[in-house]
């Protein structure tokens, strides 16, 4: 029924709950048909990510450099041509990212983040794959960069773990992007985000866990896992005053509309 559009099945924290195989099985038993496990580093993490995706039905992956890692010399050294070649190398790779800008932590300089982000955007356009965007305290620069690099192209993608303001949501939708909501949506303090979620068209929404982070209510405070994505979906259904099945159908259809390379295997 559900698709977890963003998780980290290789993360050491989530390994405390089980292997990628057992986590996928638990998710399947909770109505989750598939999940997208995300690359944060190309050089020393992506091979592990791809190996996980290859082993498990309806687990797909991305390739990319998280903005926190953008300043690392080995990640900076990856060229656009290399990124495109890797992205095209296996059908289980269905998107590029997560990439973007994070001015909250600034683990990498804004200049290095900008170089990396633009490289990823150009690789998406060249490979015809969607982009997974990480945004924190950098909304204006993210939209401006996407507009500059993507003008006149086929660029599309998703604003992952959306927690920005209404202006960012409207700009992203105008650009043809999708908006993915995480467990943050279920938090009592997230009233502004909830108001925004009510206005996002159902043909442009996705749900995610960002596991092992941001477990939704009623699991808040626990290590997150893909099996919990349904809780965010149920909450989104309440906000839209519709039923769980309707939201699940929209989220699943939207996932395969965006990530066209993903092949859904009956489980």
C-alpha cells in the first residue's frame, strides 16, 4: 500500500533494529510495498547502498552527495560525467541525491555545497533522473539555483522531509517538484507545516520516514524504520479529510510517476 520515499537502510543506528532484509520484511508486513534507500556519499557509501537495493525486491536507491559531505575532497573530485555514468549503471538506481543546501549546520562551506548541488542538477538533466533535494535554512538559494540550472530542461524531483515555509512549497510546486512529508508532520508543534500540507495537491505528495531519524507519533523518540511510514500517511489523510486508502494510492502513484525507472514487483 505505502512507499517509503526516503530512508537510510545502511545507517548504523537503524542496524540496531535489524538487517536491511528484516527491516524490509517488517515494513512489507505493515503494508509498505517498497522503499528508496538514499546515498549520502558517492565514494565510500554508494556501493553498499546499491548492494542493498540489488538484494531486496522493491528496494531502490539513489546516488549522490549530501550537502554535509559536499566539501570532502573525494566527493568534490567526482565529476559530472562520472556521476552520470554511475547513475546509469544499474536499473535499481532511480534518482540522484540527496543533494541540496544546508546552511544550518554548514558542515561544508556554502561554496562547496553550491558546486555540488549544481553538479547534481546537471547530472539529473543529462541522465533524465529525478533529484532528491535536502533543504535547511537555504530556501531562496535552493529555488534560485534550481531555476538557473533547470531552465528549459526536463528537471524534476522531490523536496524531501519538507519542513520549510509556504513560499518554498509554492515555488517547488511551480517548478513541477513533489513534496515529501516525514514524521515531523505528526508532531504537535508542527502546526505551520500541517497547514501547508493541507494545501499541497494530492497528485504531488509523497511520504517518507528518513529512517532512522524523525520517527512519527506514536513512535516519536524511537529509532525510525520504514514500517512506520504509514503513520505519517494516516496523519496526512486526516489533514486532507480523506481516508488512508486514498492517500496511500496517491502517494504510491506519485512515487512511480516521479521515479519512472522503478519497477514494482508484486510481493
